[in-house]
C-alpha cells in the first residue's frame, strides 16, 4: 500500500512541473498551430540564466523567476518575429517549415550554450533542495511541492488572462480563426509574437523551478519537449486546465509505469498514452469537459 | 528539373571511377556514408516531399532493417548479408503497421505520432535485452577488408533506389501521391483512396530505408539501439537531408545527402586540419545555422530553389 | 565578389584533399581517439589533458629513442560511426604507427574492429565492455579492467565484513550499466546473496522514487548501483528522502567516485561505498605525483580515467622504444611483450577466461567519510578504516 501511495504522490508532484512545461506549449500550439520543437531548449536557456544568477550573484531560484520569465519572454518574441513569422509568407511545398525552423533554433540555442558553458553538468543546491515533508511514511520533496503550487497559480493566472482580459480574448480569437480575428481588427501578427513570448516565459518558470531538484546540461531540452507534446495532446490544444490535468495524468502514469512495469520503460508509457490519445481522443481531455 | 542525359552519364561514371581516382579509405568511407544517406533521404522524400506525410520517425525503419540483419547473426546464425534481402521487406511490414496506426492523423499530428513511435521502438530495443542484446548491441566482423565491395554495393543500392523512385513518381501512383499531398480531401473526392496510396508510399519508403539499415549493419559491423533508433542522428538527419537538398524533387535528397555528410566531416575535422580545434566543436552549431538559413531563404532546398540560386549568381555577374 | 568566392571554395577543397599536419621527418605519430565533443566531452578532456601531460614528460626525457613522439587527437563525438571514420583517417591519411584511446564501449568496438582489420595495434585505455577483448583480436590490447571485474575488491569486503543475505541491483541501461549488472548478479549468485531486485533505468531521470520505494519495500541488506554522476547523486539524495536504509550502499565506480557526487548529493553521499579502479594514494610510483601535477596545471581534479590515459601514454612510448621497427606487426609484438609499472598499476597483457591481450588489475573499495573519498579496502592499502555498520539516521541528520 505504501508503494502505491508514494508512487501516486511522486507522480502528482512531478506532474506539476510537467504541467508548467506543457502550458507554454499548449498556448503556442493552440494559437499558432506550430509544433515548437525548441520548447525544451528554451527551458534550458532559462535554467542556465537561473544557474548563473545563483552561482555568481547568490540569487535564490525562486527570485530568479522574476528574471528568467521576462528574459525568455523577450527571447521568444525575438525568435517569433524574426525567424518564425516570416516563414508564413514563404511559398514552399511543405507546410512543416515552421517546425523545422524550430529544430534549427533548438540546435543553435543548445550549441551556443554549450560553447559558453561546456557540456559539464551543473547544479544548484539550495538549503531546501533535499528537504522532504513527511506524512506518515510518505515523503514529499519540498521544492516539488512549491513548484506544484506555483504551477497552479500560474495556470489560474493564465486562465484568468485568457478568459477575462481583452488581450487574452484576442489570443483566443486568433487561435480559433486568425483571418476572422484580423477582420475584427486584431493585429494577428502581434498576437502570434506575443503568444510565443508568453509560452516561452511559462516554460522558463518550469525550468527555474526544476533546477533545484534536477541538474543542468546543454542537451537537457529534448526529452522535455516530447513530454510537453504529450501533455498538450492529452489536455487538448489551447486548454490551460487541460495542461494541468494532462501534466498530472502523465506524471502519475509514468510513476505507476515505473513501479509496476519497469523503470526503464517509464518514458514509453507516456508515449503510448500519447499515441492512444492521438488516435482515439484527438481533442484531448478538453473535449470531455466544456472548458 | 529534368537532367541532361550526358550529365547523368558523367555522374554515373564519376561514381564508378571514384574509388580508383581517390585511393583513400578515408574518403571512400565518407562517400559510402553519403550514399547510404542518399537511400534514406530519397525514401523519406517520397513519403514527405511527394506524398506530403512528414515523418519524424524514419529511424524506425532504419533500425528495423539494421536489427533484421543483426538478428540474422545472433538469432538465426546466418550471415548478416541475408539482412540485405530481408531488411527491406521486414521494414515494409513495420511500415504497414505504422501506417495503419498513424495515417488517420494529418500533418503535424502525423509527425508527432511518428516521433512517439520512433522513441517507443528505441526504448523497447534497449529494454528487450533477450531479443536485441539491449545496449550491448550486436557486433559482427566485416566480411570484406577492402572498402570497394561496400562502396560499389552502396552505389548500386542508391542507384536502384533513385531509379525506383523516379519510376514511381512519374507514374500514375506518383500523381496520386502529389494529389494527396496537395489536398487530401479533394483527392479522396476524386476517388483516390488516400489510405491506400499513403500506405503504398510508406511501404516503398520504409523498404529502402530498411535496406539502408541492413547495409549499415553489414558495413559498420556494430549497432545498438541508441545508434540506429536515434531521433536526432537518423530521423531528423533524414529530414534535413531532404530539406536542404530539396523536398519534392528527385535529385534533392542525393545532393542534400552529400552536402550534409561532407559538411559534417569538414567541420568535425576542422576543415581537414586547416583550422583550430574549436571549429570542430562547433559543427552542430554550424548545422543549426545552416538549417535556419536554408529554411528561411531557400525553403525548397538547393535543388528546389536552384533557379533562385542561379538568379543570384547571374544577377551579380551582370554587374561585374 | 562571386568569382572570389568560387576561387576560395576551390582552394579550400584542394587544400582539404591534400592537407595533413606537416611534422618533422624525425617524429613518430600515434593516433588517439576520444570523445572531445558530445555528452562525454568532460571525460574526453580529462584524458586528453593527461595524455598531453605525459607526452611532455616523454619528449623531455628524449622521446622515443631520440625521436619526438606526437599524439594526433581525433574526436569520435561519442558515435561509433564517427569513431570508425576517425580511426580510418588516422590509419590511411595520417599514417600513424598505432592507435590509442577508446572511451565509450560502442566507439571502442568500432575502432577495435577497424584496427584489427587493418592490422594496426590499438591500446584501449577506458572502454570497459568485456566483449572488446573477447574477440580473439590479436591487434587489440586493453590496459584497464573490464567492467565485470570492477567489483572484485567488493567481493572480499562483502564476504569478510558485511555478509549480506539479500541485495538489490540498480543500473543505468546503457552498455556500461547493463554489462556491469549482469556480472554482479552472477557474483551474487556465486556468493550466495539473494538478488531481490535487479532493475535498469534510463539515465537522466528526474524522479527515482517509484524505483526506490520498491527497493525500500524489498528491504535488502545491500544496494548496488551502477550509475553515472548525476543519476548517482539523485538516487542517493532520494534514497535519503525516502529513508531507505540497507546495511550498505555501494556504487559501481563511475559517478560515485567523482568530487561532484558529494557536491550534488550533499549529506546523502556520506558513508556510501564504491568500487574504483584507481586512487591517487595507491602505492604505485608516481600516482600521487601525477595527481598533483594535473591539479596544478589544469586547476581541476582528475580521477581514474585520467590515470588510465596518463599510464597508456607511457605504455605506448615504452612499446615504441622496444620495437624492432615501426611496422605494425613489430609494434604489436612489442606491445604484447609489455611488462612495466605505471601510475595506474602494473601492465602486462595476458590471456585468461575468454579474454586475450588483457591487463589484469586488482580493484579497490572507497568510502565517502566526512565528505572525503577514502580508500578503505583492501586493509593494507587503506587510508582510513572503513565505517560499518552505519547508523543512517545519525549520518543523514
């Protein structure tokens, strides 16, 4: 019994981090319908920013959030404006060019970081990195609990933003139908730029919160990008609540898979779920609710 | 771009004579790897460039072909050369299965699904140690000490592949593929069974990629799941070969294959020793920049946007 | 402008096809293949630095019979086909007299295959998969022990001191971990230790709790882990969080012996044992001197990989000094007759079990005590007495 409870708890906690990674992706995919294969790399850049702030300025990661999120927001805007948006006008046989551009961006980001920081593993060890809260025999890792809480806060904030503010509604309008939105006077061009920036800022939060628990190296991005997709599909593109649910479902499924099937196949569990969702429930969990 | 008969002959003669002209095992090796990528790139291009189904998981077929050849040795006790015959068909079967699962998905969703399946294959290959030897991999002894047999086999396979794809593209099937690429629903309404033709395209594509995998097993003599089911080094490389060369063209992928392989080696060896070490350390960076540049300005690849490149050249000349 | 570009391009290509480092006539070239970029670049760098440190000393001492020795380094980027390409370039283009290096097992295989086929002697100094020297390849020699032999010191420690009845084995599922776990399972069977859990994981995981909670439930006396540095740190720190307390935690070298381990795992690294191939306090001549020299020159720590490379350089120089001529066959024969002492230990290539041309070395057991790595077993070379039994609650407070 203890195994089951501990597994579920671990799964939910890591699900919070996953959800944060997924929220940015779901926004980008929902609005721009592009697969951002550089998502993990953006997170990686944010983690390096956090690392530098901690190592050289002694700034605690939770405060670094205030730096890494805006920094990535700006980076995202830059990338979208100068590299991705122009592709919409280029006439080519395959519409997948935007995706491949993100592959290129991801590669360049990784290599630039590698050039500066080398491939060595870096880590940020704070006083609370290894502390755990105990409920009976079940241990909960403190930074992960905090990350989960922040993930919920950010989701709520984003939800509010999209539903209640004008700008948020413009984003949703552009997501539903870019041409119609333009007719209604929305500058769709700027909305896409803003959205990519927003998505980047969110994944920066995920990275900053992940750093105390994990570690850092230039190639860290790839697997997380894949997880972000799984969550986006699971939850439904563009759905913030879906991202939280998707993250938690993925986290729990991976944990259960690790315990009861095999730790080595843990990632495969997520991928199989991904395929099943793609095939049988293409709209994601979102279609099961009305949000 | 229809190619002049004499140019074609020149190319063929060059490839046949190359190992004699340049008796260096080092360059022969690079050519062999490039020829292998001609196979992989062209087959990917058939599915993606001509039929519009962008696969991010071609490593599935490459790995299947490679393991088919490898398993011939470890499980059946026969020579890995049987893999050359079996690799293609086995990969085709896998392709059929993948198609059945994934073809109900369109565009980017299909791409994502292929990534997922590719990763699943890699993880299973690592974990199913009793079948695949896991990460210890499969090691055989190369049959020939000289590179020549492998080189000429590579040339033959590449030529066969290009010939086959050429015939397919300029046949009725080819038109159906392009129709599906341009507008699947319109094609369906014209009576073209999207599922059947996408599957056919995938079968041919996976056949040749599997063949390349079996060739790799025989030539490199060592494979493991990380090498042959690799997302970045195989699947994404296949896409880059196609994109840089030119999707939707026959000659694009071969050109792309040679550009990519040579570029990689040029950088890795710091321009063959001319430049200092840090140049070799930035070869992936150079790749990434190249990708960004090509997609931004030459979206149809070197061959596809050849008119654009020529215009650039001639316009300059007009002023000099 | 375009004309200039075309001319430049043509010149580059011409230079490329004819280029190669121009060295003095009176010099001997040896090719060393290491992962200088890619995931293992950190270790590739330690080895390259060590090779160069040794090279300086060799040439300062008169080189090889008066001729200057040169190491040509090639980057295998951690991929076997690139390793193969690098090996072929060294053999056919650079015309080296022998090959050295070999870090990752997959890459080492590829190089060994090329070396054997081209009848070029190859001295492996790190690649540890057993199979590398089990192919009956007479041109391939290995300085370091095979991964199956890593825990040999552990064996005597277990039978004499700990006497565990049950064990759990956790391993990262690449070549290094899979091979090591299989042989440790066999060792346990031989020693009469019941293996309750033998499970692999994909390296780079964030959360090992599902795996560790299973270990906790099984409650083994011994937990043996084969991991690279970051996984090792997370495994231990999460074990501490779960309050998992076997009689001993033992690591299978690699991640567990690096200074980054206590840095990342903090308190959780304390009292953890590990097998190791080398330690600077071992009574091999020059071991401590090598360590000090390296730290002084590069301002970083070194460990057994560096020692392997440093020793290999001297073995190469020694073989080349004794060889009748510089033809591959004579160099091979000279290498086969090696019988010398290095900072890594004695080097003599013998055949045993299924292996050929393998150097047989003892391994050691270390333990993290008060944040420092101490050699604890065998007793006669220990720098500090081992700590057992361990009060985990006190250690982890």
